[in-house]
């Protein structure tokens, strides 16, 4: 099945730095979601976006729903060690199945 | 937010046997999903399980290998049948509310 392209594939950053990752699709979605997954756990929903151009924050996290509805961005400000994990984007239309991105693995160097 | 409880959290099974994974949600939901995930990789949808109808399987997954039950609006099971080492993976259930939420996963190792 289709997978969304996420970049970068992995990131190694210093604690305190800001992080940016994005997700692109060849088709449009009405909803974009960002999840974080830690080892041994299921994905945890971070942010949901419902409208093209929408910018939504959740603490140090900010995500945007691209104007074309074919992309989305996630930014993390002032990273801390607990931000480590794999971040997945997902696109959805209505209650149809989610289409997941390939994931961005974030590693933080103390 | 929703609480989704999956069990077992992990298991080691002999090839040729079957394992049933249970998924319990704390609030009624129509649509539930089952995924497979190799460690460090993205999620692959196995099937959609709606209460009151048969599960809908994605390409590459068949009911004989992955039978699913959905007896009510808060519970579902996925069985991995006649297991082989290739079935070793993480299996996740998900429930679709306004957004989709996930259980903690079942890590299956087949030896």
C-alpha cells in the first residue's frame, strides 16, 4: 500500500536544539496526524490537523497542515532527552484507514 | 484520548501453533484496526474490524492466517495461525474515534 515520504529518515541532534521534519504525499488528505512511538510502546497521538493551512501547537510541538493538503510539517523546539523516539505522520480521509509515513527516528545527544 | 489495552504484551511461540491477541478499549467504537510492524519500521495494516460485519483484509493478508473477531463495540481479537518465524513482529490494535488511538502492541517471536 501507499506510504507517505517522511524526511529526514533519522536525526542526531544536541539537546536544546530545534527539530524539523516533514511528510509528503502524492495524494491529498483531509486530516493529518503526527504520532510518536517509543521502544516497546504503541504510537501515541501528538497532534491532529483538520484544515489546510492550519498551524497547531502542543507544548513544544508545532505542526502545520500544508496548503496543498499533500504535506505536513512537525517542529519540536528546545529538544529534551525524552523527545527520543520515532515520529510518524499519517494522512486520513474521513474514517478511512490511515496512510502512514516511513518515520523519522530522533536521537538526542546530551 | 482513549485507553486501549492489548494482551499479551509479548510472547514466544513455537512454529505451527496459534496465538490470539486481545484488544480492549475503554469507550465504544465502531472501527478497529489491526497492524503489523517490524521494529523500527512503519505500520502495515492487516485488516479493518467493524462490529457487526466481517473484517476487511488488506492485500497480502488472508482470513485463514489472521482470523479476527469483533463481538462487541469494545473488544476485538486477532489470531495469528500456524505461525512461522516470518510472523515474528509487533502486532498493534487501533481504535478510530475522532482520531485513531493505539494499544501498546504485542511483540511476537516465533521459534
